[in-house]
C-alpha cells in the first residue's frame, strides 16, 4: 500500500477524525495515554484466565464477537493493496479504501491494549479500529502500527459500528498535518 503523508500541510477536511469516544477503558485507572502493550502480557492464556480482561472484552463492556492476534500484512497482501492509499491515522478510511479496491469485507472493532504502567493484568484500554477480512476470512490490518506493536489483539465488536466522516475545524486539520 502507498502511505499518504501530509504534504505542504494539507490534510483532507472530510474524513474520520479521532474522538475521545474512540477510546474505552476497563476501569478508571486505565490511562488513555501512557505505556500500552498489545498483546496483553500472557496472551493468549490471559484471554481466558484474566477475569478483568475477559470482562472488558465481553458483553458488559466491548461486547466482543471474535478476537485474533494479528501481525502486519503479508508481502502478498501488501502487493495486492499496492495501489491503495493508506493514511496512518485513519484506520476507518483505510478499511473502506481496501474494500473498494479489493472487495475485502470490513471488520469493525477495537485494538486491545494492556496499560503497561499499571499492575499487570489489571487495566486495559481499547481503541476503535476498522480492518479488513480476505475472502478466506483472515483478518488483515493495513493501517501502520507503532514499531513496538507489530502484533496486536483485534476484537470484532458491535459497539464499533457508529463512526461517521466529519468536517474538521481548521485547528483539527492543522494538528493532524503537524502529526504527519
């Protein structure tokens, strides 16, 4: 895929912008910022043995349907999507562009992180994210990841359906251009 960076400070005004509601916390001590780890320590065993994680990913919080540990796209998948423009901070638009180009279904959910600066296994954060599923059902996430998160836990969730494109204020667009 082609990764799009802001050039000359320009960023599309109508797009999916990050919002505070895109972040969910397992408890009040779970920080929205700070050291995050995905997969959580002890994965996959902690998925069934950690009551706090299980509750967070379950019906009372994120309402997870399916969960997978996913890596970066394979060379074959990257080749298939080579003409698709990927925007680093827009997993929603990226998934839509991959669907339009390749016909791969969009999966809506969250990436689940453990708060690494909290006691192990006690605090978790989930960030809203969309990705794609190949015809075979294998999940592929083309949105670039931080260098220390090459493997991430993705959770499909009905709570991830509502996300709409918005016009950004000039300040929001300027801040986004500065990040890129």
